[in-house]
C-alpha cells in the first residue's frame, strides 16, 4: 500500500466516525495538550485506533485526535505528536498532518514547547514563529514525489503565513502579553543542547530551539496549507538557564500558561478558518 492509499484509508476511517470537514488543524506540543479539552462537540479518537497512526510515547502527549469546534470553526486537533527521536521514520512523524489535509483542512497551527535562546525571552512567553532553521538533517519530502500531495519543490520563502502572524500578534497584545516573534531552530534530540551549541544557534539567528515542528512545517507547505506556529518558551536554553534542563520543567511551564494558551487559541483558530 503506497503513501496516498494509507492516507486515504486513515482519512476514511476518521470520516466514518465524524463526517464533519475540519477547516483548521492544530498540533499541540509538550504540556500544551489541555487546549483539546476545550473543544466543543468533541469526537475523540486515540491514535492507536486510527489506521497507520503511531502511538505517542512522550509525557505531555496524550496521543488523541479531537474533532469538534472552536467558536464557529470546525477543527481537527492532534493532542500530542510523535517524534523522530522516538525511533519513528520522518514520514511517520508527518503522516497525521497528511491525513488532516486529506480530511479537508486548509490552515494549520503548529505549537511546541521550546527552549529560549533570545535573552529577552523568559519562561512562559509565547513566541510567534516567523521562520525556522532545519538543523535536523531530515526532510519529509525525500524520495519519490506524489503530485497528488504536492509539488516536487515547494516554496518555503514565506512558510509561516504573514497574515496569520498578525492575527496571533493582535490577540497577544489584546490579552496584555508581548507579541514576541522569532526564528525556531529544529534539532533531532532527545538530548538537550550543550551551551556551545546554543551559542552556535544564537549566532545563526535562532531565538528558540526544539525537537519538532520543522518537518511538519515543510510537509504543510508541500500540502499547500496556510501555516502558523507558536512556541511556548518553557525554559531558557543551556548556558542561559541557571539550572539543569529537564522535561519536568517543560510540562510544568505548560501547565502554568495553560489558561493564557487556551484563551489565545480560542481567539486565533476561528480567524484562521
């Protein structure tokens, strides 16, 4: 069974459980899954029940597809993601996004937990992703291209939709938060970066660093989706933070900002539709 057939089978299974056509897809990163609990009229499907989906295995990633509504917008929310560092192939990592496109989404919001490199950032800030650095050495489009999914050479010059960036910025300001923007550097993980690596990333122009998102962004643009990204700065990066880094800090910061995060997405997602 080729990729397109697997996407079709997974999308068909989901449609058999919920025939609504979602307008916006949302991917929830580490510690940010609580937003899925606020979706109205939910239909909840564990990843393990959906054909060809892989099980999410990292704390803070529930591993469920939640279909429903956010305000007037119909949504498909991935409550947690799988990661390349878990041992999955990169095609498996982005497979759920391809299925969301098969369901009908035209816009996608990627969220993640990230380490802050920009010294003006502090733990708990929400950063609008304006661009990224793919330092993983991976590309989900490697191999034979299926033109039914997208073009051989997708343009990445404005990967993160400028209009969506303005929508997020306006919502942050209206909520009394700074509208921080920055460049997200994607690395493979799962080890955190060394202080020397953080200095290198700062020299390259990165404002935040994490272990996801860039391959998903590439896949989204290949699929022709309009894209936005938000990083929750859950900790300051190595050499900047005064304490050792831990995943517990990531999830605790996500819990601390969950009310602000839910409020932001409730404002942003309907406008992305």
